[in-house]
C-alpha cells in the first residue's frame, strides 16, 4: 500500500484551475519537508514547490519554481493530514504527472526526498 496518494488531476482548459491533494495514512506531513514535483513526457522531473516541517528552519514559507510563481499555491491542512497544490491559470506547458514527496531535507532537489506518491496526471488543453 503506497504511503503517499495523490488525487485531483484531470483535463482542464487553458486558464482553468485544479486542486491536487496528497494524503498519507502512514506519515504525518507536519513532521516532514514536503515537495510537489512534475514530469512531462520526455522531460526531466522538476520541482514545483516545497514547504518545510512545522519545526523546520523554513517553516512558514513556501517556495515555488519561477515557472509557477503567482499561479500555484501549496498548502498543508494538518488536522486532515493533507497537502494541497492549487493550480490556477493552468497552461498547456503545465501538462505533466504531478507527484508529492516527503523527506527530511528541503529544496527542489528530488534526491533529498525519500518517499513518493505515484502521481496524478494534469493536462492543460482545449
């Protein structure tokens, strides 16, 4: 049974919105760094956003890749133990499989995260 499960992907017209969710029955998100990554066809996986644990040095600040700043919002609902990625003004170049990841370290480097979900497909197309 996967430790992280993403949901909320789908097909959206350019300019539309989606909210992705990442849930876990085994891990408590507030104790870990959490990141969202995406991988488009024939492209490398890239970091989209990340946030630190509630006790971490970077707690209270969410970091975004330049390509998504102002359009994507990452948040954590601790009582629901769910992490969200709100995608607004979705563009065709946002089309990718989006995955959440958990680790003890922070940043956009995928190798510092050691637990991954299987991902959810997001497609921006008319």
